[in-house]
C-alpha cells in the first residue's frame, strides 16, 4: 500500500511539473508569433512575467499536493491547467490561420450574425446547459458572448442563461435530493463539495459565488441540498451572478484595468494573488467569521428591539 501511495504522489508531482512546462512552452510560442503591436514590442518583459507567474503557481501546487488542505492545491493546479490550455488553444488558432481570417471583432460578429436570431437563443441555451451538463469555464463562454454580441448584450445574454441554469440546478437539488444530484454530477464530486461547505451554507456559498476558482455550477446543486431557501437563493444568485458576470465581461473587454500595459498586468497579478489568499482565509476561518457575523446580527436585532420598546 505504501509503495502504491508513493507512486501516486510521484505521478501527481510529475503531472503538475509537466502541465507547468506545457504552460510555459505554449505561452512563449504564442507570444513569439507576433510581428508588431504591443505584444511584439514588449515580448521579453511579458514572457518573463508570464513564466514567473506559472513557475510560482507550479511551486505552490507542488508544495500543497501532499498537504491535508487540498483546496489550495486544487486552486493552483487549476490555474496552471487553464493557463496551459488557454495558450495552447491560442497558439494553434494563431498558427492555423483561423485568427488571421478573423482579424477584427466585427469579423467574428459577422460570423455569428449569419445564424440570425437563432444565435441569441443558441448562446443562452449553451450558457444554460453550461451550468447543468457542459464543463465549459464561465470565462470562456462569457468571452465568446462578448465577441459575438458586444459587451453589454453578451453579458446580459450570459446572465439570462446562467441564472436560468443556476435556478434549475437549485430546484433539482431541493426536489430530487442527494441521490439524483449525485447521479448527475458524480458522487465523489458532490461529497467533496458538501464536505467543503460543512454547515457554512449561506456565508460560504455566497462568497464562493462571487469569486472564481470555485465550481459554482456544482455549488448550485449543493445549495439545493442545503438549508438555503428559495427566496434567499434567488436574491443571492441574482446579485452574485450579476456582479461576477459583468466584472468578468468588463475585465475581458479591457474596460477596468488594461492588460496591455506592464502596470495593468502587475495589478491583475496582485489581484489574482489577493483573491486566492482571501478565498483560502475564508475557507479556513469560515466558521469563526460566520459566528462573528451572527453575533453582530443578533446584537443589532437586540439593540433595535430595545430602542423600539423604549
């Protein structure tokens, strides 16, 4: 048994390093394809920054791979995985000539508009199915909506599809229970998610829906299995999804902090690192934070009742 566990650890470490190397290779290859513009003029600096970020994320994934707190490992593992996948896709799209055929956003919109009004319906349907059955990262699908329909329309259509999917997942959890949800999403995934929440329903779930790095689609099913009622979930999911979708949309559209300048890239890196640390802190200290907030709420209710009685 010990030999098997040691082999598994070694294989996991090898896989993490391999994905990190792939992320670095495709990042460098993609940046090297440009012959003009901002990326071409700052290729050395951007390459150094990108490689440094991947190395840091890979080191953290290696450190926490054998740690009992697997959530931190999964965060960094998913980061290097999606970085690798992202630049791999960009590199092959660039070298295949697909991106040259669609030189501008208008070219891409013309391609989508060829589907006429069906394009909007199909996009909303894809966003709806993305919550329930399709393992498509939200950033990818929202980005496709922005390219297809523009900033606000793309964000609005994404919000409609994702909200409908979230409410459906919550309803399934409430009405059909644990066995049916475990059949849809897998027993292991569901058990891990339920264990992660561990009684911190409202506080932890609300925060998780606001931040990336969490499987928020799975969390909709888990919310249905928790003590959260329909009214709270409806208000919470509308607020958190609206904030997260429009924040992602504005970020992808380069409308908040520009990622075409060195200081913009630096700020984005610091923000991502800050979010990771905050999520880890909330996960570890969630019980204490929830107790503190409940104390504040009870004290406020008591003070309000006293004042009203006087």
